[in-house]
C-alpha cells in the first residue's frame, strides 16, 4: 500500500522514537548503578573492601624522661640587713629610695659629725702636749745620766791614781826613802778616792735608764709615755665614732625600706634603712618526709609564679634543714635562683618543681598513645597500613610522655596517638597527621 503520509512527518516520527529508546536505556543504566554494591559489585555479587580509619600518629623516639612533683614555697632575700647607727645625731644626708640598687660599701646615710670632729681636735692637741712633755723629760734624764757617767769616770781615775801612789810609797818606805807619815797620807787619799768612786757608781746607777731599779727620772718618763698612749687612744676612739656616722651598704642589693630623711634624729638601735640581696634570691619550700628522698643539697628545681605567667626560673638547693620546721612535718629547703632583672620579689608565692625519677635513653611515646586493656597496657602501632596492638610495660610518666618497653617497640615506629572508638587490632588506618602536625608522607602512613 502506498504510504500517503508526508515525508516530513515520517522523519519527525522516527526521531521521536529514537529519543524515547535512548531515554529508556539511560534510565536502566542508572538504576543498575544505584542498585550496585560498594566497589561496583551487585548485591550478593562479592565482598566490599573496608574503608581506612583516619588516625593521628607520632613516631616512637628514644630520649630522656623525668617524673616530677611540685610544692608551694615563698620567695625571700638571700640576705637582708636592717641598717642602724650606734651614734646619736641629726641625719645629714640620705642616698637612695626604695627599689634602688646599691653596691657594697656605698654610703646610704650620713649623720652629722661636727661635734665629734671638734673633740678630735682637742684630743690631737692633748697628744701633741703629751709628746712634748715626754721629749723634755727624756732630754733631762739623758743630761743627768751623762753627768753621772762623767763623774763616775772621774772618780775611777782618782781612785786608780790614789792606789798607784799608795803602792809606790809603800815600796819607797820599804827601801827607807819615805817616812811613815807619807805612807799614812797615801792611805788616807786612797780611802777618800774609794769613797768618792762608790758614790759616783750609785749616782750613775740611779741615772741609768736600763737599770733594774728605776730612778725618779725613769718613773717620770714612763708617766709621760703613758700620757702619750692615752691621748693616742682617745684619738682612735673619736675616729671610730666619726666613721660610724657613715652608714654604708654591707652588700650589693636593693633598698627595701627607708625610715629616715635629712634632719631626722638618728638614735642607736633605730633602723635607718633596710637592704636586701635579691640576686640571687632564695625560694624557701617545705619538703614533706615522703618526698625527702628526692631532694638534697645540689638538687635542681624549677620555679614559676602565678602572677608572672610564662616565666620560669631554674635554681638549685643550697641548704636543706636536718630537722623539721616547728609545728610542721616538713624540712625547709632553700633554693638559690638567679634573678638578674629582679622580677622575683620577696614574699611572692612560688610553685617549685623537683625531679622525682629520671630515665635516660629509653623509648618514649605521647601519653595519649597508651591504652588500657583487660590484660594490661598497650599501644597501637601502624604496620603496613593497619593498626597493630602491642602490649607494653610502662615506666616513668609525665603529663605529656610515657616510657614504654616491650616486643616491637622501636624508634621511628608510628604509634597512634588519637583514634576513634571503632579502632581494633588489624583495622586499616590512614595516618592523617603526626603529633607535631602536618600531613604525613605515604611512606610514613604505610610503615
């Protein structure tokens, strides 16, 4: 039969039919993909590969670890002196204000010494007079001694001549050349000379300054010498008092108290200034007997203060009391701490940390990597892209790290530090970041 439809209509109908067939084919393909299982398999048509669990990990490392304990202490000066004067008098000048640094020997307070200097002039004049009197007495005694010695020499010569004359006359008398009267006269002259010699010897002995029996002249000289010594002692005493009118810093430190101003009256035992040594400074802390085994002279300590956040000071124990503080069960430890900028102030409350136990060259993991199981402690490590539970023995622990040991624990092995609850031994894992942060390489994630 001849088809009477126009050609244009037949073309349009054919195109419409082809479009319908194409839409049906696309719909069937979409339904087939939607109904397919994971991995492209149809339901019931094969197994699905498990998705990797994202975890955070860090490499096991070898290092040193110390456990610590903290105690509360107080900051105190290494030295502190309340400066006072033993001299009464008006304050002439005061150097320095509270908070100023001072050096050892620096003059801080000067007391008026005009009265003492006037006394010093009087004592110096008295000394000069005593020295002049001593010189005069010594000169007089020397003159008398010289006269006595000259008289003694003259008496000795006269006595020797008289003795010689007597012997000569005795010889002549024996030969008949002189009479008996000549002998008698010579004997009388010899006796007179001997008497004069004895008198001269006594006079010389009394005048001799080195004699065992002091003469009146010697006594006068000694009195004059005593007067000179007394005048010199008076000068020394006044000079000492003048020196005490200058109050100086006994050591380098900081002025922590100023109690007088110029014009004030200084009195003995009255505090004028207070100087404290704050560098180094001491941190005093009581050590309980339970922690005493960890602290000794020379032990290191770390100090922090809540009012100075972000600051840390390192010092060492210089003294540890051998007896408990009164009314407590703790032993006082003094920790010398450098304080160059004087940021630590006396009276501050400090947190002091001591090392309790130290291990060197051991395997360390972040503390978050340790898990507790029914059979003990363990960690998960990454082996060939899977989590493997490894039993471990814990050693020293801190807030951040833990010492671990056991089979399979080696430096560089990745230990899982953050994990979901669904993680199990053998789970496929994908390490997304290390403890230090950042994306791990494929070699790290597949180790």
